[in-house]
């Protein structure tokens, strides 16, 4: 309820739920009821994630969960050995899977390129969720990554960080080192049609002020582009 209220207060129209909002283990009836509650608030429940997938059972669970909720995309992190199985599931369910890069130190998908190289030869519904902050922490330009891998770019987690290294931490969008105007301009040039989702990880006990500042900054930049 609190998450939905904050989302509406920020004037946003779409939301992706994590398991902490709607547990993956929920019954079909519970998932449908939660999804209906979201839609009654006037929000598009477009996806879920980040969903970790370490075996085929977890892959099946994620796709069944998304289908029951009417979601269009799963933001996920499947183990490499599961990609053939995941490829079959995106075809079976006709739901996109956007693999999330998690920056330096992540052994599976540290960068957008590490995702792209794994999915480029699979079904067109298997692609990338570009995490702007983690890409910057890995020392790569998020704008260039979006441009290079646009063909498989399904979702974006936008955020800002304090440094272009592993020592960087999350900060309100506009206060950090990410060139947000350049990134948004790149998306416009690419005619990107997916969601740009704010993933605000600072101030987890009181996120609304920082999330409001971040959304306001992004809207201000878009207004002058």
C-alpha cells in the first residue's frame, strides 16, 4: 500500500514489483488480487524484478508469476547454464526477460555487454535491463551502452552514483557523476520505447524525498531536451 501510494504521489504511471511487495511464492489468487489492486490505482503493472533464477524451478515460477499478474517483462538474473531453458520460456509464455547487469564484483552479468554477448543469438524476447548506476560503477558510459545494445534494450533502471568506480554509492539523481542529460538524450535519439524505472536505493527507510528530487530532476532535463 505504501509503495503504491508513493508511486501515485510521484505522478508515475508504471510500476514493477519486487518479491518484497508481492512474494514470488504467492498463490494464483493472491497474485491476481494484488495485480488488480495495482490497476485500480491507475498504474500499469508492467513487470517484476529483480528475480534471481538458479534452477529451472525458479525460472518456471517467475514466468508463471508474471503471466498470472499480466506482466509484460521480467527483470531477472538467470544463471548462465539456464539460458537455453529461459529462451524456451520466453517463447512459450511470450513474456520478455530483461537481464539486469549488477556492476563490478558481479560474476554473472557485471556490464551491459556481458548480458548482450550471452543473449544476442537467442530469441528476440531475451534482452537487457540496463542499470545506469551499475554501468557507471563498472567504468562504462551508460549512454554508449544504451546505443551499442539498443537492439536488446527492454528496460532501464535509472539512478545516480557518487563515483565511476566500485567505491561509488547511490545518490539522488542529478547529484552524482552520471551524465543524465546525455543519457536521456541518447534514449530520445534511439526512440527507446521501454520503461525508464527509477530504482532509488538510498534512504531505504524514507525514500520519498530523494525519489521526489530524482524524478523532478529527470522531468526538468526532459523538459529542455
